[in-house]
């Protein structure tokens, strides 16, 4: 019998997606360059299904994979972004893939690479893409999926994607639990929605990751402030985060931070977080988001700051050396009686910074969509991020509601709900940033968000002086507040008193 789906790349994500597909009734021909990984996936499927009838069929070459599939072939790739994707595509061409076969790239490919690949393989096969979010558990029990490319391919992929994706309860907007092998959820709203033409899905996933970086950094700053500023233990901080996780900050990232903080190191019996080296890794998606924001001219300082924070962390040796050279502030202690309100201020600061990070991410998608001619449905994007993905949070329902109220919203901070949230919490946010500044604890994401908020809410900024400077040294011209937009003026700065030159 021929299999429904071919699968290439059986790393942790790939294997879990295969088992998820199998639980949902699909038969899979699975291939990996490592024979061991193929055998391991087949064995795990057997063990989990408890049946003699295999759902996952191991393949040891591209040709064998194609020969075991129902035509037209549907093949899912779970290989690292970049070169490996091209290598697999070329190998499939060599093995005789057909023009109406579909290949779905589920990795974190750079979106422009996806656009190029779709063109490159046009008459050889249909390259479709669908980034996957949710890590290994998401892949196994329901990820968030961001498909894009050929609408024809989507008609074939849709029922499969809707089956394996995470689901949201339509009444509550909350994820529907699925935690055990063999379990399937076939009700609720699937976290899989068509995003747009080739590249659009990977762009949206890239922004998801940029927001993920910001969200993580904001939580890390809160941890740092509570640790250094109030001298709390990881366990005490976990208690605070656990409380926060019951309100508007309820999110997967808050939840896992609690678990990380509670973990003990078996070797030293210290909190594990105390023995983890403070140097952050990154694979590139946050950086790409920051670069894209600069390219399309979208202010996204919270996201960029989160990327910089990871870079700064990697300068461990410099930081340790500077500690002996550069002074911090005089001690700034919070009185015992003020600790509770300090923690409350910090909570509100985090909430506001988080709103800013999402506002930046959604505005970036809006501006990029305009530039690239995509029609993105932001309510739908927020919806598929409510479950399955790394940034899943209660908060995503409020974003869904905002874009449902106004699909053309320029900036999330202008939606009525978020206006109220920001207005109600900004005093505490300012207080938290002021205290933390006096303590000398870096809080780049939280503080740069406040500056973003202030810049975006002020009708007047000092760019008038900046335009004067530009005109002074480079005759770059400026517009006047009292003349029609587009009229350019220049001053002969060396000859004060001469009338303005209208260009
Ligand atoms: C997800 C994650 C996933 C991956 C990131 C992590 O949505 O499931 O974003 O795609 O974990 O690539 O990126 P860094 O290694 O750069 O932190």
C-alpha cells in the first residue's frame, strides 16, 4: 500500500510531526540521511501505536521515498533552514519528483529564500511553505502552522494541517488540551490558517520569533530586577511569576519560566538557573526581524533590543572585566513596606512592554505586507497564535479582538482596549523604569518600550532640529509646519537673515 505523506528530516521536530500525523490517521513514508533516525521513528511509532500495522514506513533513499507515496506526492520537510533545504530539493529533483508534487518546507527559512525557491522549482515541483511553531511538544500534540504559497497546494494540505494543529476552544479562546500519544482533538478552531503567497508565511513566522525574543527578554529582565533589586531567590521569583500567570500575563513563556526557576541542579543542589551560563544563543530569526523592521522603516525597538541583549550577554569576558572598572549607582534599596508596590509596578511595566512588542510586530507585518503586495489577515494571524506556538497567551485573544474590531488598525496601541490598558498602567510602568534605572539594573526591553510608547504618543518630536541639522551640513531641505506637505525649503546657514529658499 502507498503512503499518504512523505516526510524528510526526522530530528526531534520532524519525528514528532510524523507521530502527530500518524495519530491523525495518515500513513507516512519517512526518510532521513541518518538510517538510525529512520529506524528510531519507525520503532517509536510501533511502540506508541501498539499495533502490528505500521503507520510509519522507513525509507532509506529519496527514490524509495517517492516509490512509497500515493501520487501526486505530498512531501513534508523538517530540515534546518538554509543550505539543507536546497540540498533536499535538488535530491528530490534527481529522484524524479513530478511538477504536480508538493513539497512543504516547515523550517524557519528566511522568507526571501522561500520566494526564490518557489520560482526556481516552479516546473519541477510545487514548493509550499508552512512554518511550525511550538517546539517539540507542539509538533507532537498540536503546533501553530503558518502555511503560504500556491493556493492549489493549500487545498490539499488544509485538511491535514487542520487535523494536526493545536485547537482553540471557540467559547473561551483557550487552547484545548492534548497531551497523550494516540489522543486526537477534532473540534475547536484549528491554529492553521493560510497566510498568503510564497514567503508571506515565513515572514509572519519570523515576526512571531521576533516577538518571542522580546517576550522572553522582558521576562528575563523582570527576573533580573527581582533577583538583584529585591534580592529574591529563584523560587520566590517563581512564586511571583506564578501569580502573574493568573492575570493578563498568562502565557506559555511565563509558565515555563516558573518551571525553569524551580528546577534544582542535581549535581550542586543549587537552583539550576544559577549554574546556567549567562550567554544567550540565537539562530537568526530575531535578527532577521530587527533587520526587516529597519528595512521597511518600522520602529521595533523592543524587538531589536531583545536581539542586542542576547549579543551583549555573549560578551561575558568583557562584562566581567568591566565590572572592576565601571561604577554602578549608589545603593538604592526598596523599603520593606514598598516591596509589594514595587512588584506591582514591575508587573504593569512588563504588561505594557509586552503590548509594545506586539504592537511593533504587527505593525511590521502590516508595512511589509504593503511593500510586498500581500493581503494579511491580522485577526486570523493572532487567532492561530492563541495555541500551539511559543508566544501563545491569553493576551492573543485581546489582539484577535482588536483586529476583528478594525482589520486596518495601524498600531495595536491605538485600539480601544489597549489604549485603556496603557493609560491605566503607564504610571506604574514609569515608576518601575525609574527605580530600576536608579538601581543600575539593565532593563533595555522594558525601558526602550516606554520610550517607544512616549515617542508614538507625542504629536511633536525633536526631528525639527534634526531636519535643521541635516539642512545645515548637507542642504537636505526641510518642510514647514505652516506650508503644504511636500514643499521643500533650504536656508543659507552661513548668511543669517537671508530669506528661505523654496525649492
Ligand atoms: C517556535 C520557535 C522555534 C525555535 C526558534 C528559537 O516558534 O517554535 O521559535 O522556531 O525554537 O528558532 O530560536 P533561537 O534559537 O534563535 O532562540
